[in-house]
């Protein structure tokens, strides 16, 4: 029982700390409206939206596969799906299904491309991102999708946003912990050669990761479309701006994974990121200053996670040193 | 008793790109027998067994197992068909639990409805470990919490869980402690009693002679002969392995040559960051071959790295006596003419994807470059000299090191340090994974270097090599000095083994 | 084991020459498609100017990628040195001061990156993506309300260069920097050390290669390329805004990969990858635009060509495991 | 290894020597059109080109009878014989204004033998100059500087390539003077709305004041990022508010939202704005990203939106429902369409120039739409496929068609066009 309590505390530690910090700072300096009323709904939306993107990237990044085509998948899925729904005057459920299916197919394509060509994933994903962006531009003569006020756009507000994101996370928890895909994924993450020698089908596992990423990006696309009602095509790899805010959740998720589950960890990271952004907003920082501060926080976290093994090592050395000195006497 | 055939390979062939690992080998394994397999590195012995186990496909030829045609595509399929294999390298994946390692790839066995129950998996894992007498490990713990020995035993438990009809033990014993070896010998004996088959591969001739019923010798991908128990003795085995009479002395022939009193390196109350080495002191004299032996985890490898400034030094000091300077980093060590050949050659002494030329010059840029300029001519001279003097067989200096044989790779490493003409050479298992032909050349080379006045510190897990080559031999046990022996004809392995184990 | 001549090498050989073949192919195809206009004098001058920034930065980046550091912050570095250089130009009015400021600023950024990659272990690739966006935002904070920096308000008249003079300056800068880098990479230990470090960090360290010094040194060499690119940007466009050099980060990556540079660096790195890659990309862009395709088609084709060239040059190292 | 390096050096040397010798050539005969240029086009400026049009006058003489000039040239895309390729420097293909311009130019290309080459999304001076070079290589005759970061440097680069340049640099006289001096006869001039961006912000504020809005939120877009266009629009809006307050209205800017939609910061700011009790949101770029939020918050009737935008279907139902009350509209046909007559005249040898013989700045009206009737008058016209400035109007301004066309007739036609003159 004690261990479970410790796990829960550690899992929610980071978001709670961030919340308390900004609550104090905002009330002292900035306008006091932090984490209350409409600000809360923004934090909820940003948490779920950034969380979906971060989760989509987490399944590939931890296996060494950086995916540049995240942003372009969201844009293309929203534009194709949105126009189909708008032209045929379909309802919200159709909007969700169509966009998620399209995004899953886009994920499948980029997964198959990577597995078939066997060239570094980062390189493939840049080529794929270019092609998806170009497709988004060609479709509908660069008008993208404009369906403002359309009745189907319900997914940016609770309860629908929580519903779709919640179901997605539950499915992921099930897949990650209770299916052979999850087990084999964990093995491939740190023991690629051994796993492949034993007989684990790495290609299938990689493609599944890309499809899962596709589905999650589809959900993110639906939420984005519901929030703004319009998506315009990106060009010149500028769609990479979509995943800039996903790094912090990814690393916080990595740190929290031991205490609970990777997917919950990433969501907690997204919650922390959302609170940081709205906290900065309340304190009246300019958007460029916010980018700088966000960047510094991510860098600090990068340095911590990649050097935390040194702390463990130092502890071991200290113990051994004590034993050596004792033996020497 | 009638020997019942369990496994047969007919005209088995395997090509790795241009090189031929196996050409047309016929190999039979009988029930109730431990079939020994021996051969140089690259002779194809591991290739046969990994094809049988399903780790890699054969280029041509067929196999029959338990009377049926047999060609498994993965190790999981192989184990289901009844062939289990234990390899030398680490076969467990870190970052996941012990149970997940044991049932890697076979999770669906514990599926109840859509879920895979971790509870059932842990239960079965505990049972599998208890089957081979390996107790006291929590199957739900992360495997990283276990030391090397226990991780290997987890691997053995995994293989035995599938109740294999034929078990392949591929050079596993060398990396294990005594306790681990006992477990393996026990398993092999039990398999033999249950009228199942065991294929045992090892470098240690004595071990093979003690345990195997028949011994098959392989060389360069061809099956040479199969010896029965009575025909097995070390010299005939070696003769078949090398294929020609061993000309001249294998090790050093001279005894009683005096060693200069001058101390060139002093190790004073040293404790290494990792491993067991603690408060260890020793002195090294100029021009001597100092042998350091012991079991694989006794701390000698950490000592080697410390002397080269590679590892973290918790206590004590290592000083290069002639200059009085302490060795704190690789740069200072190399400044004083130190050289270091690591035990894991492919991951620490060589860059496999680089060319032979780049590897050989990688330790002597300051020697080749005049000022800043390193002319291709100077580089070519430097490298050609090494390739000739060590007679490295290769398609050209521009060939990638990864396409060379084990022996030639080791020659490149030696070339790297000899090119720099170091005074003090630290060799960690210099002849590991090298075939006997090249081993003999290595020993001659080490002897020549001694004669040229170089100081050599040879760390090795093979006692015959230590006995044959070193002027003075230190034996380590659990991080401390267990015994010191001096070179003499009468010295033999038994004295040393008592101290070592 | 018999030592038959390894066919592996010539298969790899084709892989090595793929980028050069790619460049020639692209030139031939588009010369035909544009009825020779591609190689018209105007367009050659045009391409010489366009290739400048990408080539200069890519050639320097070969050292950094070679050591195994995957640097995505080059665009930010060019922007930062260009903005500060332009500001110096306006206040000092002298071209020489501008060049010196560009060099100092880009070397300073290089040292920051050097410290992080050598002394503080960090997943360098993600670090530079974040560093790139931070640098661009710092530029906005510095420029504040000054919006864009125009050379024409300089204290003393900065000499303007007409079109042809500009081309000559470009050619001289690129040729000199390329030859210096060619010399450093192939005729001094730096290149070989970088290749070894990129190939296997541990064994490079065990051969006595001082990895910390090498990390910093390779960043400084790349910083010189960044500074030259920023300088040329200033004197050519005479206007530096907050969006300058926005796409340099990805252009350099594409140029290096198309030039045959392995993503993780190591022994197969070659200095020619920077130049050949940049030339191929410029010819491709120029040809596609001249053929009169819409922007969307241009980018789609560029994406496909990018993947195909990488596929061809990856034939020399195909393993059983999926590359990471 | 050595063979490859040598072959590589050879390739590089070959490319650069061609560039170097190419550049000597161009320096040699700066004046005349480059004879070795591949395109068969005759020299535009050497001798007055006399394709097709029988009128052969350099300067527009007033006494020519208009009738015979226009008679034998039909508007079916056959004139001028040799297709006039024009480069268009754009910054965002997805922006509504650029899409509206593209539609208008497509219509004109059906009437005149023209071909427009659109640039990729250019963000900085260097890629702008690269694109201009690209147009020269593709054989363009002129470049329309819809987007301009490098100011007069673009005009000078066009002159180097012997191409005409259209662009008013946002009404910046200093840059126009430098362009005239640097680019000479290749600079055609451009429209000016008298510091267009500043005026747009000011008229938006004025219109909102007239509609009695007191508490206003301003979306300043790229102002914080130092993009000149947005900085002056914001400045204009703030001054407009000050003027309204001096004129007795109670009006103040309650909150400023920076940056672009899509970033987390923008989303957070939008939500907090919806909480404030404000009666207007003004944006220095489009305002479509607010519709969804305003509709959901149920403030559609109490809130007014103003923006610098387009007459297009996105705004149609929101303008008619009264949600959007003010649109400051640079009508693409008058603001950017005027480039076509200038280019056609220059290409056919009858370049329109001001009294001192150079390219000139001419004022153009910026329309402030405040009533649905005004909005629908333009929208219905476009919807039905006809245009405010038709091909015939443009033909009238080209000397080859109508000998009476002069710089003054051109200035009057475009200068006087207001929302009310739309039939």
C-alpha cells in the first residue's frame, strides 16, 4: 500500500508543484485569474491537445525514431476530413471518425515507408512531411478548411474533449501494459538486437507505433479544428511548429514512467506545460519571452533526465569508497 | 545402446556476402549424448547451431529434427520445435522485468481474454527459475537490478522452460562463475540421463574432454573429423583445429631470464569506481611481462582500465615512476607511452565502420602529422609498415575493419599501438576470439616486444597463456591479491586454480 | 575464413558516388526540361547566389555532423549573427567591423553548444531544436521595436555591390572556405578524428582523441561558415528582419543528406557532401520553379527526390535491424 | 579517395568558371539586352518594340484618335503575341487576399496573353531576391512586388536582370526615390495609400468609434515580432483611438493579444479575452479565428469584430449577421490590379511615366466597409464572376489600345475608385 501511495504522489508531483508555484507568483505580480474559470478550460484544452501530440511522438521517439511529419499529418487530416464533412453536411461523430481514420492511414503510410525503405526515420519523416504539406496545399486550391460555426465542431469543449482523449489514453494504457505489442515495444526500446534475434517482429511493431501515432494525431486534429473552426495549409516544413510544445511533456513523461504508466506520465507533463503557458500569459510576458523561458525549462529538464544516472553512480561510488576506507583501516 | 538420431544436417551451407561461413557440412547429433563441437573463431561452429536454433537462415542444405524436415525462422519457433540455445553474449534485455525477459516474444501464452496477465507470467517465471535451481529472485523486479551472473542464469531458465529435446550450449561457461558452471553441467547431465541431446561448444579443451561423448572439429567452414572419447587428447585436437603441425614453440621458450629491478609503474592502494577492485597495490618492472589472472569478475579488467586512465579512481594513486607523474587521464597515459588493448575489441578498441587505415592511425596523429599537416604519403607509409610487419590479410587499406576476420581485427589493434611504439602495453585478453594460428603469431609478437625492452601487462582469463608468457603472475580474487607466482617450468595450473577459485 | 574480394565494397562504392551522380542527373534533366534556360548565364549567376548560404553552413556542418552531433540550430545561429552584424554595420558603418561581429557572435554560440555537448551530456539533437527556437526568440527580444535593420541608415555609407560584383564575392568566399575545410578535413588529423568519434565514441576516446576539444573545435569551424553566410546575407540584401534565414536549418539538413552525409556522422562522412548537396538542392529548386510548377508540386517533388537520393546512398550500409 | 576529390574539384571549378565568365559578360554590355540570352525575345528597351500595335509612339501624345488603335486588338488573350511572363512575390498562399488576387489575375490572363509565376511563401529578403533571379531565368518581363522585405534592393536587382519592377514599398517615398535612382527606367512605380498600413489601423479605429464601441481588444499579430506592416497598423489603430477620445468618444484598448492563432499562448489569451466585458475586437489581420469562440460564448449580438480583410465567403454570413461590423478592405483589383496596365504599357514600349520621366507613386483609395449593402455590392459582383475593374477598363489604360491613355487618365481612374463607385 505504501508503495502505491508513493507512486501516486510522485506521478502528480510535477503538475501540482507547477500549479502552486504559478498560483503564488500570479497573485503576487500578475492578474490573479490563474487556474480559475475560463483559464481552467484553456488549460484543459491545451493539456489534452498537447498531450495527444506528445503521446503520438512518445511511441516513436523513445525507440529512436524522431517524426517530423507530426504537424503535417494533423493539417492534412483536418483539411481532408473537414472538407468531406462540410460538403456532405455530416455530424460530429462522422467528423471524428473520418479525420481519425484519415490520420491513421497517413500514419500507416509513413510507417510502411520507413519500414520498407529502411533509411533513418528522421530522414523519411522529412520527405513525408514535405509531401503531406504539399498535398494539403494542393487540396481545395490552398483554401484549406473553413467550417466556422459548423455544428459538428464540438470536440474542443468538455465533456466531448475529455471523452475522446480519455478513451484514447485508456486504450493506450491497455495496449502498453496488457498486450504483446506493449511488451515487445518495451523490449525493442532498449534491446533492439536481442529482441530481433529472439524473433520479435520489429517491422510490425514499428508500423503499429506509426498507426497509433496517426490515430492520436487525428484526435488532436479534431480538437484543433473544433477550437478554431479553420485550418490553413502549411508549407516549407513550417508544420514542425506543431510539435515544439510536445518536448516538455515527453521528458516529464519519461521521468514519471517508473512511478505509474508512461501514458499518464506524458499527460501529466502536458498538464504542467499548459499551466506554465497560461501562467506566463497571466504574468504578461511577450510571446517571444515565453518561447525563451519555455525553451530554457525544456533544456533544464533535458540536462536533468540525461544526467540523472550520474547521481545514482555517485551514490554507488560513495558507498564503495566508504567500504574501501573501512577495509583499509 | 542403439544411438538414436535426433538431429541431422545435410550439405549445410551459409554465405555472409562474399565470405563462406559454412560449405556443405553434414552433422549428426544422437540422443543420450553430449556432442562436443570445437573449432577456431569463424570455423562455423556457432553458425551451425544458430541455424538449427532458428537465429539465422541457411543459404542451402536441409536439416531434419525428430524425423521431420526442420527450418525454423526465429528462435521462438526453434524452441517450440524443441531446440534450445544459450549464447555467450548477454541475451537479456534491460529496462524490463525478469519475467518479461523469460517469456520474451511469447507473451500471448498467458492471455486470458484480451488481457495478458502479469500475475500468471510471474508465477511461471518463478517456476522456470526454480526448475534449474536458481532461487531467490523476484520475477517482477527489473532485470537491471541483477548482476551479470544472475542475468545469464535467467537466460538459462528461459531456455529450459520449453523443455528442449536438444540443448545447445555455445561457449557460455567461460563467462560464468563456478556456481553458474555447476548449474550448466548439472543440466547437461540431466538431459543426457533423460535420453535427450546436448551440443556443447567451448574453447576450453579440458572441459570438452571431461564432459563430451563425441567431439566434432570444424575448420574454415568444413567438418574435419569426429573424435570418440578415447581419441580425445589436447594435441590431436589442436592438430585437427589448426590443420598443420604447430611449428616451433607456441609460447615463450626461455625460462629464468632476469627481470630488471627498475620499477616503471607503481599502483598504490587503488579502488576502482566499478567492479570489486579495492585497496590494490602492485609494482611493475621495466621490460617484464606481468601476467594478471583470475575469474572474469575479479577486478583485473577494471585494473587495466585504471592504469590507462580510463576509469574513475576512488582511492589511491597510479604513478609513472620515471616521470613521477600520476596517471589521471588517457592523454597523460599516452604521453608517457602507455598503450591499451581492450577486452571487448569490437566495441572499445576498433571503429568497425571505419577503414583499416583510419583505425591504425587513430592513436598516432601526433606522430604522423608534422605541425598541422598530415600528408596522405606519411599516412600511407605509417599504415603500410604496420600491415606488412603484422601481415594483416585484407583487400586493401581502404577496406572497412568490420569485414575482417577476428584475428586480423586484433592485428589492426596491435598495429595501432605498435605504430605509436609505446613503452608500456596493457593487453586485456589479447588473444580472445582469435584462432590458434594467429594466437601463435600474437605470442611471438609479444615476446619480440619484451625483447625490445617494452613492459607488458597481460590480463587474461586463460591460464595456459599466462603460464606460458609471463615473467611474474599475479592472481586476483574478489578485488584483492590472492597470490604471486614467478616464471618456472615446474609451475602448473593446479597451484594457481586453488588460489583463484 | 577465405578472404574473397569483398563485393561489399563496390556496392558501397556506388553508394559513395550516388550524390555526384544525383547532381549531374538533376542538372541534365532540368536543362532539358527548361530548354537550356537552366544553364543560361543569368540563372547560373542566380544559382551561385542562392547556393551561398546553404553551402557555407553545410560545409562547416560536415565537421559537426561527422563527430555525431546533429545540429538543428544552424538557422538560428545565422539569424543571430546576421542581426547583430547588421546592427554593428549601422552603428559603425564599416564592412570590416560587420564581419568581425558576425564571427564573434557565431563563435560565441558555437562555444555554448560546445560546452553543452562536451561537458554536459544531453540528447544533442532535441537540444539544438529547442536552442534554435530560443535563439530566434532572443533575437526578437533584442530587436524590440527596431523591427528590421536597414543598411541604408548606416552611419557611413556601406558600399553597395552591383549584381556581378556580388557574384564574384560569393564565388570567392565559397571557394576559399570550401578549400580550407577540404584541407582541414582530409589533410589534417581533425577530419580523421571526427570520423572516428562519429563511428564509435568509446574507442575514439581510448585511442587518446580528446573528445571535449574536438567537440568545441568542430563547432568553431562550423561557426566560421555560419558567420560568412550571415555576412553575405547582410551585404547582399542590406535588410535583416526577424524572419531572415528562417529555413536554413532544414535546408542544410536536406543538403547534407542529399550530399551523401550519413545522419549519425562517422567514417562515411565526407566534406564534399556539403557542397554537392547544396548544389543539387539549388539546381533542383531553380529547375522546378522554371518549369513553372505550382509551389505545392515543387515541394512534393522535392520531398520524393530527397527520399530517393537518400535511399540510393544508403545502399552501402544496410543492416538487418531497422536504423534508428 | 583521391580520384573522387579531384573529380569533385573539377565539377565545382566548372560551375563557378561559367558563373564568373557569365558575370564578366553581363558587366561588359550593361546597357544592351544580353545578346546571348537564350530567350528569343527582342530587346524591349533598345528599339521601341512594334509588335502588333500599329501606334508607334514613345511618349503618349494626346491627339491620337482612340478609335483606330482599339479596333484591331481583341481581348481574347491574343495580345501581345509574345506571352508576357510576370513574377509575383507572395508571402502566404493560404491568405485570403493573395487568393483573391490570384483569382483576379487568372481572369485577366484570359483576356491578355499573360502568364503569372507565383513565388513560394517568402519570409526574408534573401529568398525574395533569389526568387527575382529565378523569374529572370524563367524569362519574366516584370515582377509584381506584392510582398517586399528588401525595399528598393528588389527594384535594383530587377533592373540588373532587365526586368520591370512594380511596388510602392508601402508608400515609402525615400525607398521610391532610391528605386528610381537605382533601377532607372525599369522601375514602374506603385500605389500608395499614404502610409497604407498606418491608415488601415486608423480608419478601423475611427469606424469602431463611430459605432460607439468603448472597450476594445486589439490583435496586433506580428507587431511584437517586429514585422513592419503590423507595427504601423497597430500604431495607426492606437492613434485612431486617441483621435476618437479627443473628439469626445469614450474608447480605450483594454487588452492586446500578440502573435498568431495555433500557438498555446494565443489560445490562452483568447479564452481570457472572452471573459472580459468588451464590446469590440479589432484585428490587424483577419478575425476568422474568433468566430467560433464568440458564437460559442453566446456574445454574438453584443460583440463587434473589425479587421483588415477581404470580401469573401468566410465573412459573408458574419457581416450580414452584424457580428463583423467593420472591414478595412484593400480591393485587390484597384490596389494590385493597377500593376497590369503599367506592365502592359512598359512591355509594349509605351511606358507610363511621371513628369520627370520616371516610375511614380499614385494614391489609391482604401475602402472601409461598414454596412452590409456595401459588402454585398462587391461580393455579389464577384460571386457572379464579373469584376469591379474589368479587362476593358484596363485596356483603356493601355496606349496600344487607346492612344489617349496617359499617366493622368491612369492616376484619375485608380485614384478615384471608392466603394460607392461600385455599380
